[in-house]
């Protein structure tokens, strides 16, 4: 059982372009997909000693008071782990947002633009319906589609070395 202290420490507030925003807690399906994805990624990352994987809520502070986001999952390569302090203070190597019915525009436009602005090397967009994962990577100053799979198939990562992920395991 969670203690009252833990409950009061849980803060789902993000600062997006200088404006405080609080979204609702995620639904069961969202959490189920996040747990599956985290477990698959973490097993690969730990086995290959690539870095550390984290899950929400954990703040990434790009600019204090301007952009402080909480992606569903984030990865930091071992050589960049110095940004993992009290929160993440700097640019992680990969961020992942799992789209909810009410978060499509926020995740695919607003947050994508912020991640692009700070040049997060890889951005994963996970869409429960229609069971799709898109992996975007920074090319120049813009995100370009690196890998995509819908309903079945595999996605790969440029950032998480050697990863080939079967998406049916994520959505089961």
C-alpha cells in the first residue's frame, strides 16, 4: 500500500512552453503497454550494458521554468548518465510517449516540437489504436521516420544498439 508521503510526492505536472499543465493519470491499457515496452527494452539495455531506462513520472528539465516534461519512458546511454541527477537535467537519448485518446495533438505535435527543439536523438510514438510504433530520429534539425510497424512486425532503434523489437509483444 502506498503511504501518504509517496502519494503527495507524485506530481504529474509538466511545464510546456512556460505553461504549467497537468494531464490525467493514464488508463489501464496505457499502463499495460508501458509496462510491456519497459520490460522488453530494459531487458535488452541491461543485458548489453547500454545505459539506464526510466519511466514516468520523472521530470526532464530542458530549461527551468520553460520546458519540464515527463515522457512515459526515457533512455540515457551510459556515457550520458551524468544528466540523471535529482531529475533528468539535460537531453536524454530517447523518449517515448504512449498516445491516449486525449493526448494525440499534445504528444504528436506540441511535445514532438519540444523534443525536436532540444534535439533528443530519438522519439518513439506508441499508438495503442491502431497498434503502431513509430521511431523518429533527428536528421539535421528535424525528426525523420527511422522505423515503423503496425499490428505486427519489428521496429529498430538507432540509439538503443542492436534493438529489434517485435511490436506484438508490446500490445499483447
